[in-house]
C-alpha cells in the first residue's frame, strides 16, 4: 500500500505556506528596512533618539527566548554586536525613558525578564546594566511571569514602570513601580499600586504610556484597549475601553505618534490580520476618552506583537519619523512615517512637535474646512453679542468663507463656497447701501484678482459678482485686506495687499460706496507703504478709533501708517524687527475704550504671538516695544482676530481667534491670553 503520510505532510506545509502568503494584501506597505534576524524570536522594539546626531539613533528589540537578549540595531537594520545584551532569560517587552540620577540625566532601557520574574534596566546607549542584577516584580503572587512594560515620566521628572504579566486577577492585573537611584549608581524599584481590569480571555502584554497627557493604555488581547490615568494619585478608574470592534483576534503592540501637543494617533496591532488600526490620540471635542478609528493600514509584518514610533526626524532615511514593528520571522520592520501617513494622516511639522507644555489651550477648535484655512474675522451682533459668529477663509480655488458659531461648529447656511482662493477677510459695520445700513464682510479673491463683499449676518453677495483691484499693475494677486471706518464721516475703506509689489506704494486703499445699481463698488484712493522686498505683505490690521494701519512686512518688521489718506503717506513706525523667528504674520488689535490695549502679531514658525502696547509708550505713541510673547496651540498661524466685547459667559472679556494649519481656527478666552 502506498505511504500517503509524506504527501499529507507536504500538503499541510504547502497549505500553510499559501495561507501565510495571502495574509498580506496587495496594498500592504513595504518597509524601508528589514533588520537582520535574531537567533530565536523577536517580540518588542523601542527607539532611542540620539539628540546630538539623529542619524545614529538606535533600535532596541527583544529576542524572547530562555537564552534571549536585547538586540541593538542601527537605522539600516544591522545588529550592533558591541551593544547587544545576550543571555537574558526570556526578555519580553522593552521601553526607553529619560532618567535623572543626581546631577546626571541619561536614557534607560527597561525590559521584563520573564523566567526570573524581574525587570532589567540598562543604561543607553552603552547598554550597561544598572539594576544590581534585576528588580523582582509581582512578589507574593502565585502567577508572576512579567511580560509587558511601559515607562512613564511625570511632570516632576519621576519615572515609573507599568508591568503586565502572563495571567492575573480580574482587577489589579497591572503593577506600577517607582524607579529611583540607590545612591550607588544603580536603580531600584518600589511598588506603588496595582490596578487595571482583565477579561481573562487571553493575556495582557502590550503597554504604552502617554507622558504628556498622563495616560496608560494596554491591550486586553481579544477584547480591546483599556485606558487609565498614569498618575497613581488620580485613582484607578477605567477611562476607556476602545478598539473593541473589527479586530480579527488579538490586540497587540501599542505605540503613540504625536502630531503636536495633545494630538496624534494611538496605533494598535491587529495581530492575525497583519494590520494596524490607528485611533485619535486626543479623542473627540466632547470626550477626550472617545478614541475613534481614523485609519487601518496593511503592513508586511507577520503577526506583529510589538511596535514603536517616533515623530523625530532621523536623517535622510526617516526625515518625518519612524515606525518600527516586530515580525514573527525573527526581524523588525522599519517604516517611514510618510508611508504610514499617506494622504490621510498628519505629519508632525519638520518631524517634531512645535509646542511646549506651556502652550495655551483654546476653548474650542473649529470643525475643519476642506482645503486650507488662512484668516478669521469676528462679527459682533450688537443687539445680542451671544449671537455673534466667526468667518474664516478656506484659501484654495473652490474654497470659500466658512461661518462658525462660538463653539466652532460650521453654520452651513451662512457659508459661501466655490470662491477662487479667498485669502484674507475683514468686517466693517454700518455700510450705507441703498439708504440702509448693513454690516459687511470683505474678502480678497486672489485667483480672480478682485474683492468680494457680503452683507451680514445673512452672507449674501452685494458686489455684483466681484470688484477688480490692482488693475493698473502687471501683477495683481490680492492677498491681505483690512477695513477702515473713518470715525468722523463713517466712510469705509479697504486696504489691500498683493502677493508682491514695488518698494514704495505697495498697498492700495479703496473707498467702498454704493453704486447707482444698488450694489457695492470701490474707488481707488491711494497707493502707499514701504516694502523690504524680502518676502511679501499679507497681514494687515486697522485701528479705527486711533486711526492707524499696521501691516507685516514678512521676515522684516511691522510697519505703521495713518489710515486717513488726507494725513499723508509717512511711515510712522517700523517695529518688531528683532522680535520674531522668521515670518511675521497675522495682526489683530485688542481695544480698550480709553485708547489702550494690545497689538497681537503672529511669530509664525514659533507658534507664538508677540504682544505690543496699542497706545505705544508715554509721550511716544508710535514706539511699540514688546510686552510679552504667548505660546498658543495654533500651528504656524497666518491670521487672527480679537475682540474686547463681552460676548457671553464663556468670553466675558472678549475672544481671540487664530488660524491653524490643520484646517482649523482656534477660539481662545481672552482671559487665558492676558490674565489680569
């Protein structure tokens, strides 16, 4: 009789091979680098950033065998034998954190050593042990076997290790240890709490900590991702259980990509599907613990247990950040963040977040526009300020003027869409049209070389389709605009800036008046204003009550002129020439009734606003000296507006609105910007 067993075995092998081959979709992202193999079984990676030379940063990955180790790789995936730590007893997961010991600060790598029931600590990049042979964990428990580890550094620079295990109780599954120096150059660990629910279905291995926001996340495999406070003093309440739908089987490796202060993505491995699900780090506007899925990506990793990500620029290979994922073929895969992000996700500017912990948070962030926000204006309903709203430009062809309520929600019926690159916008009150007074919003429509005028609050066009500007120039391209109301005559003027222009007479001023046809029309009054030629002039603001025009000569300084053409074209001031990092952008003026107040000007690339006295100095009204600089959460803000009007209970001293490059406008309580 023919022996069918070998054929049966071959069939099984072929079937398994075919099964494995189809686990990756045709669209699966391919890594830039696949590391050299470890001897046994990879599990979890961590990234160490070399701040002095980012291209010499390191990847540390576990080889989780009873004769395993911590394998150290360069950014080309080559094993660095001189730094690799071998002979560890089943090291499972690894994490890296900055640690202070005395006057010294350095990086540490902490790994769980499962067969010895310890965590091991090594100094990075030297990879020398500094734990006196290991720190025992889960002492007194029948079930120990440490697996997952995540490190947390709090606001007081204290470092903690969150440790998970192979199995444990339904509550109190995770133990938290405080790591401290022992005075002899080593680190000890002290248990401070046990917390965390466990379904009992599988195990808990993947743990990640968000230092900035103060949360710890862990994967309850086959159930979802659980979220708790990282600070033990805040209690053991479970804040969220998410990622509990559309996973094939196990939830595994966790990592957090930071796009900016408080924002980014939580990345969760869908192990058996060879996919990674990305969730909003910040949650929703109404609930920071409501983490919605934003994207699912297919990678070439196989059954990935662990991952790590950084937004740091790591040289030419990974200029916008690096994502590292374990693959069960004894390797780690290195992906560039641009490939992960694709067209759907944000990339941290220049590979790094641009805000510090001191950044002032807005009260509200508006809903996103379609293309690209640029400039806001606040319309005040004088009868009932609580009915006021915000108008903001979406500056692409096909963009428009978006209207937002005071909580940042789009008011669809007031939006004007399908404009051709509307750049800046401003508002004036009591324009006389056909014998009636109406408020108006005026925007530059750059691609059509004209102004558009809309009545408020209904946002209806009153310009006959548009009013051409710069008709006497070879290059038009209107960008900036500000409206001036003469306090004696109530005549309204538009001051308009183009993309480029002459060294003198860069700006044009137009009188807005009613035409015989009953629509708005404009008449040119003058050209004025010096220009450095360094970049461009876009941001313009007018102080109606004091009668001044301010504009940003980008990368040069802020210029000041009389708003009344009859007073001449003399430049009254050039200030801020040494106060900004690079581009000088959006200008807005906070006005007090007595003529005092503040001029706020965007230091675009620094994400700060420089504040100057509106009234100048004593006996020198044109001497504007920097008072302070405030860091806001806006990103590279082009435009802003501010009002001192008491709008409602949320904004009793006024409101500041700043544009942000993530297609939003940020709405601030004035009291947060200039506290009394």
